[in-house]
C-alpha cells in the first residue's frame, strides 16, 4: 500500500493509558473500546484496502459527552477521527494509530419532525433512509439518496456532501439541509441555521458540508423534507454506441427537461448486471440510459413522450416506458445492483468518482478503455449522466500480488483524465485518503494553502482528522505569515477613474 | 473616493497587494447598486470589479456559464434568455429595493449577498448555483475553488463561503454558475381577501402537497393577495391549477404568463413596499411562524409601514418608520433579521446583520482572518470584526 499517513506521535502513544482512564471518566465503560478485538470492527471504512487500528474507540451518546471528549483531546493534544456509519468510499473515516476514533453511531434518534415547516431535526447517526421512512406515511421524503442510503448516516452525508441518483433535480446534501450543530476541537459548540432558510453571516453550514470531518463534529442536523412527487415513470433506453447515448442525454437537457434521475451504464456494466440478476437489459447494447421523470401525472406522461421521441431520433434500439411502479423499479434493479454485480466478477473492485463536463463523455470513456488495456485490468462504467458524475469500477483481485497497486495507478490515471477535460477528482465520495495525493492535479499550492488556512480557523493544531484531504500538512503559523510585496509599485497601468 | 478598476486577475492581484502593503482598506463593489446595504466601510480606496466583465463560457446543454465577476446581470440574463434558460435563483433588483435606479447589479454582487428570490424554496439561493470561482484574497493571493461541473466535493466548498460574504473575504474575478431551463409556461393562482394568519396557513398546507409550486407569497395590500406560482409544461400547469383550486376552493383569480411574471417581479423586488417607511427589514424565519412573527412585531409597537410574505411565510419583509428597531425586531426571534435599507446614521448606530452568539462570532472572525488578516477588504461591512 502506497499511502503515507502522518507518523504517529510518540507523546500521544506514551499517554495512551492515561487517555483511556480519562475517557472512562467521561463515558460509560462499555463506550470506550481499547482492546484489539473490539477495535478491529473500526479498522477501516468502505475503502477496505486501507486498514489501521485506532488508538482507542470512543462511543459517546450525548452532546456534552462529545464536548468533553473534544476538550480532553485538545488538552492532551490527541488527534480525533469522527466516524458515522463507516460507509465512506474514500477513507474519510480511516482511523489513525495515534487518534481517538469518535464513533457517532449512538446518536441514532430522530429528535423532531416538523411537517408544517417541512423539516426534521435528527441526530447524526440516523441512517439516511430512516429519515424518509419515518415521514413516508405523511407523503414526505428526504431527497439525497446515496446508494448506501440504507446504512450511511446523515452526519456522514453532511461530512461528505453526499449525492445520489436524484441530485440533478433535487440537489446534494448541501442543498437539502437547514441547520447544523457542531462541536469544535476543544469542546466549544455552535449552532448554524435552524428551521429558516438563509441567514446573513458567513455560510459556515455550507463550508462544513463536505469538509470530511476536518472542521468539527456534527451533533445534530436539520434536514429539509419534500412532498413526494405525485408519480414517477421510468424509461429504459438502449443505444448501439456510447456516443448515441451521450447525445441523447445532451438532447434531453438542452430541451429544458431536468429528469428526476438520468443514469447511464456502459456495455461491461450492463452485462455484469444482467449476469448477476437478469432484469431485461439488452446485453448487446453499448450504452443504456435509465431516465426517470417525476412530478404531476400529466406532466410526466407528456415528458415520457418527448424523451421517447428524442431517444428514437438519437438511434435508440430499445425504448421502454414503465407502465407500473413494479416495472419502474425493475428498470432500476440492474443499476442498483451494479456494484455487487461487478464485485461478483471482480472479485474486487475499486470505485472511482470523477465528474466531467457531460459533453466529453464519449472521449473519456474511450480514454478509460485505452488505460484499461495499458494497466491490464478490466473496467465497467456507471454514470450519473445528468450531472456528469462518472463511476468507473476497476476490477482487480486483491489476492493477486501487484493487483492493488495496478488498480490504484489505473484509478489515478482515470482521475487525471477527468481533470484534464475540465472535470474534478471527486463528485460525491470525497477526497479522504484515496484522492489526497492527487489534489495537486486540480489545485495550485496557493489554492490548497487557502483551504488549509480555513482549517486553521477551526483547528489550529491539526488535531481533527489530519492526513485526510490535504497532501501535505502545513503548520498554521507558517500559513498565516504574510509575504508583503508590491508596496512600492504604483501599478501605473491600472486604470483609475 | 479614488477608484481602482482592475481588468483581470493579474491587475486585481496587483491592486490588492498594493493595498495590503500600504494597509489601505478597500471598499469592494461591482456597479455599486448595493452600496446602501450593510455597514458603511471606512475605506481609503474603492475597488470595483466592473472592468472584469464578459461571459467567457456558456454551454447551454451543459447548463453552465462562466463570467467575469463584474459582468452585469442584465447582460447574462439577456444571453440566457436567447437559449430559453435563466438564473433560477431569481436575483432581486437591489437598485429598486434600495431606492436607486433599476436594472443594475453584477453577477459578483448577486453572489456576494447570496441573492435569492421567490424560487428560493425550490431552486435555492445564489449559494446553491455557484459551481466555482477565482478570487484574490485579502492577502493579495489568487486562489480558486470548485470547478465547472455540477457535482464536486473536491476540497472545501469555498463557493458557499464566498456567497454572502459581502466582499469581506476575497474579491472574485470570475464565477461559474449553474443555469437552468426557463419553464415553458407559468401561471399564478391568487387567493384574495385572506388575512396574514389565513394566508400563511394556506401556504403551509399547499407546500405540503405533491403539487409542485415554485413561489408562495402573500401581500396584505389590496385586501390581501396570496399568490401560488405554477411553472412547467402547459398541460401540467393546467392540471396543477385545477388541483389547487379543488383543494382550496374556487375563489381565486388566475394570472397567466406576463401577469404572473409581473406579480413575481413585484414580490422579488419588494415593490409592494416601495416608498413605504424609512427602513426595510428582511426576516428569515420558520415558514409556518411567519404570520405570528409579524403579529408579535406589530404588538411590540413597531411603526410598521408595510409587510410582505414570501417563501410560504419564511421570508418576511417589513417596512418600518424611523427609529432604532434592531433590538425590538430581534427579541425572541427564532431566525434572522437584517436591516436591508436604512439611513447611514441608523446603520452606524446599530447592527445591520443579526448579531451572532459569542462562539459563532469568534469563529466567523477567525474565518475572516484566514482570508484577510489585515482587514483590507470591506472591513466592518458585515459588522464588528468582519
């Protein structure tokens, strides 16, 4: 494994026993896990190729306990890694050998559902889907729906700014939360937002969302609830080429239609899904689109007609519109199974997460095919086509020596390709440790320095989740230094009027 | 005041580096249409983004547009119009709101105040539409964040921080935004004669229905007009209109296209309150509480000269006669209250923006310092220390 983490600090390791005693004074005995067998359950998140035992696991269940742990960590100068459900695909919750793993799983209560104001206050350990389930009977739901929604926690969703298949129309986590409560390093607490929409002042809630546990520990989230659309219909569209499928996506968007979901699978992904569990996908297609239209019934029917016509014009070989809820879910079955389906042939896979300008799709997929040949590995692609978020699934065998390194190198090449065409390293999975060392392909040192200065405003000693997101940790004192220049220059060319 | 008007990022960097070296505070603005909003900045020079203008990228099929921060909104809107697209966050015309000439304002200015109009409840505010930007910090260093794609979690989302920062963190040179299709048709169903409480109750019930509504506003004038906006394909708008009428009874008037647009422009630009009172306050509250908040404030013997509810009750505009009202407006308020328009003397005497609890205020100051340690950019515009 090529990942280098900050070297464990001897002073922290030496004080481990004292730290554990102090933690046991804050938390019940069973909420401090210090034995190896118990800590094994926390040694990795869903990026399983990197594993590390934490220094100790703390499982607080009240906000004052979180504050006390954070105050203790600051006092003893110990690192802290917050963890939700441990479903991060980028290693955001990977433990540190000299850090407390702060597991928020006991914060699993929905505190308040306010239908009048269409919001809910929930603890961070509540599973994403549990929110929608709790309000379904009243016709509401929480819109962001990452694939792991049955397990992933809302606190983790905020930390990663999670998306899902519906985010082109309904937005990401950042567009669907109203308030946060966070505990800062040192134990201070701030509440941001509430049941109201925007407020003046710096948008620290927006900043916290997607900050990957580096700025504070989330202890409460107020989410927006939306009324469930009256109806939804799916379209299953197959194309003989990737270009034709991509062209159809562009036509749909250019016509002013924003579907609830718009997903694409390439040939290898279609066939893997169909082999895993037959769901009627045409296995001879080069690209498959699943287009979901939701809203008022007459509008949905109207748009199903328009999109079908566009697909015909774009050369679709299969055009099927769902006539029942069962059929709509059937269209999704293969797509929803695509990760385990690829896993079944892998036997292991690495899921990448670049976003590209949609218009470059065919070119990028061709590039990925070429890279696959060069690295000697197979790849299947699923794609949130509406918003340009590409998930190449790289197949490898962890038991074959050298395969992990090959997969990592292939993945890095894919992400560099995404950046080269105007895209980004990660659309929804986060940087974590996985893409940390690639940040330089997208950002200059000045860009990264400014981001780290923001980190310094929250955590000047780099105690909170260090080693994630930023390729090099720079001391805050050094980052704060001003290099004053230009004072003597009257900049004569600058127009003044 | 002498004005600096850099034409590109290099000149912007040069200008700010000069100001940092000389410790000259800068009043940062675009066309100056919102100069009257916020605290008065004690500046040595004015820095305008107006010369950094022009659309450098517009790809309608990708829903993306990049422009210089000083690009006038009217220019961008004109361009989008030709492709049947729009800035879905509906930035208000602050020229009109603040009593200046109408039709002014830049993209950078709209982002700097995190502008949002009646469609906020569905489509979000400016913050939800900025995909990326380039800026020069108060350290005189250029930096960027985000990109040009719809979905991006690479690094901290500094776009959110820039939106609503009133030019106190960095001066943006270039901004990339998400643009969206303009609806094929729109209609507004107007219910007449409702008092505040009944109107907010109706809007609360309507916003819990699956019927997609893209604007909920209540203007107490003319006996009370409560408008619900429907946007989309004609067939769907008609279907939703019928379902609303069935739900809330037939006593309603329907405004079609141009009339509907005019109604929402009036709401967006708070024209219902134009010329009323000395001050204009903007309260962001839990939507269902909107009417109760307005009633409580009226009981607090505030000299209310007019009110307007948007966001289904979640946004309350209040026109107030002369006086110092900050404390009374904010007392016990679960939400935020900002004074958008008031004479300089009033803005000098009391906080324009909602005061923050000490821990949050301290954190905000540290964020300011991380971008602008010498307090060069719009110092004090958002309040003490920012």
